[in-house]
């Protein structure tokens, strides 16, 4: 799906994946939902939602998430409108309606949670050179280990210690030959205060270089809190760990940083280059936000009994249409179970952490950029946030290290305050980061008479395939009985009708 631009092929892949995965687990998931309810009650929580959000230590946490989304939704709507117009130009308005949700199989991603793979189709300024360190990595024969050393160097430049030898001895940085491996990148704390490993099937490209920095962010966090009691060796809340890795990636992806460390040449400094770069970032960061919010809204609705088993799939699509403005390539039914096609739903791994991390990574980034004198909030045009690179800043490193060493020993608002000076999550830094793009998208959408928002023209989901048509099975039987009883050749009349 990353590379195909054939709408028919994409639709087939999208449909087959859901038939091969989610559809098969629907019955089991109904039983599992009742078990989760029992787990919450056993632990003295009235609902699974309150049980799973206990680590966020806020009675109004769910409302807080909605308020954050309210801050960001206007930006998302502008991005959505622009992408819909571009995809309509590619596939035709008969496929991508100018006022409708966007068909979810066209984003280059199985779940339409990340849109970066279609950047080539939606690039604002095609004549501007793209940012990609892959040719350099290939040309100079980088290995997975050497790429990992580049990631280690980022943290060392900020004053963090070198990784222990056990990291290099135990980590798996490339796919083992003749072995079945789960290649999803992950970091591992073996809880002995010396073994911290990464598992990643590293490919020699920029995407995996960024992933290595992200995973190493987890590892550095684990090392910093290793001397705390075991109970406190974790992130301050479930979103903190993901935010640290993503925070570093915000610097690593900048043309300024890639040039500084010798992985990119001939960086183009222009308004057009900035807009292209920010749009690419938005296709990853902003496009993800509504999906990051709705997955657990659906899970908790199911577990807390607000979504009945008979409505699992249609309620899923109501949320996807409402928050993301996407639709299935064909009308779905309750014979399907599309939520189960997402790994985190199948393995019951909470997803709100990713929404939270997407918010606080920009808060951390903005705070550290100020400390590193890479961002001036009083004069953002001279030092814009999206060009900040905290590489080499010992002052930023000391501040970050101080927060990481707290682990989960303090309430997360206190940990956040130690770095940012504020105790609440705030989407303001995201809007600061993307300000030039927001202004450009708004202008471009007005210029092209783009409709902002969407309306469904056909339902994303209906109760059952068997009950959906005019001639469902019960009605067909009734008609056949009546026609067959008519005088003369009733059966012949049946075949003339149908």
C-alpha cells in the first residue's frame, strides 16, 4: 500500500487484510470485552476507561483529551481539505468527492493513520528538492550498527553517557538470517540495571535512522531511571516514553541537523522548501492525531458497555468519519470487524499514550529549544521552532536528564513542570511549530474554493449485508412463494422478474 497508486489494487489489499484479520476475531472479542469489565471491577474501578487511565492521575482526563483535540481540529480540517483536493485530482472526484470523507485506502497506510507515503502526490512545490539522507547512507555503506552509533552520538552530544557495552552485545539491529522475527522496532529493559537492548530489523534508509533515534530515546530514558526502586522505573505517564523518542526525532529530521552531522548536502533555504518540509511532518504528526484519539474511545465504549456487540463495526466507522473524515472504500457491515485489523486492538494495547505523546513531545521540544537558544518566542521568524535542533546543547541535555531521572516517582505534572515550567498538556506548541503551514494551507484552500469539513453521501457501515438490500433472503422467499402459487406458469414468471 505504500507504493501502489492503483485504486482497484489498493481497495483489494484494504479489504483482504480486514477479512484475514479482524473479521476472524469478532466472536472472541465479545467474550474478551466481558473479561476486561471483570478486570476493572476486580481492581475496584467502575469502568475499564477509568482503570486504563489511572496512570494519568486526572479525574477529568477524557475531557482534557477532547479539549486538546478542539485546539487542533481547525488545523486538521485545513490539512484534510487540501489532501482531499489533491487526491481528487489524482483519482477523480467520482472516487474522492470534494465534500465527502476521503476513502481510507488511498493514504498509503493500511489504517489511514499516517499519510506520509502519499507525499509525492500532494507535494506543494514539486521543483523543490526533497529531504532524504538515504542516498548518503547507501553511498557511504552505512551498516545498522553505524546508524545506531549516529543515534547514540546525538545523546552524547547533549551530555548523556555513552551506551554500555551490554547494549551493543545484546541488541539485535538487523534481521537475523533464517529466523522468524517480529520486526516491529522495540526497546527492552531487562531490569538488571545494565542490560538495555534494542530490537530492530534496520534497513539502510532515513526512515530507519529516525526510528533508531526514537528507540534509543527509550533506552536512554531507561538508563536514566535505572537506580530508582523497580516500581518507579517507567515513564511519568504512559505517553512520556513515546514522547522522548519523538522529541529527538523532531531535531533529527531537520535539514539543519542532517547537514550538521554530514548526512545531507546542498540544503535549500526557501519558503517553498519550508512548506514542503512542514507538510511532510504534518502528514505524519497531525494526520495521526484523530486516529490516536478514537481508537481508545471505541475500546472503552465497548468495554464499558456503551457499544453493544451488535454495533461494534458501525460504531467504529462513526468515530472514524466523525474524527478523521475518512470512509471505507466500500460500505461495511456488522459481519465485519474492522477495529480488529489494528494490531493494538487485537493485543489490547492502550492507544491513548500515542495521542498524549504527540502533544507533549512538542511541549518538550519547545522548552528545550528555548534553553538551547534555538527558538525565540519573541521573534519566531528569526528562529522558527520547526528549524530547531537541540543536538550539541549541554544545557538542554541537563534539563532533559533531570526529568528522565524522575521516572514515575513523581506525578507526571511535576515531571513536566521540571522541563517545561507548566503542569498541563497544551497543544499550543504544535500550532507554533506548524504556523507557516497553517497559514499557507488556509490561503491555498481559499484560493482553490476547497470545502472545509465533510458530509457522508452514503453510509460507511450498515447493520448487515444480509439485511441491507431490498431483496433480503426473507423477502425473496415470500415473493417466490406468492409467485409460485399464481395460476399458470408461476415459476416462469419468477425468472422473468429476476
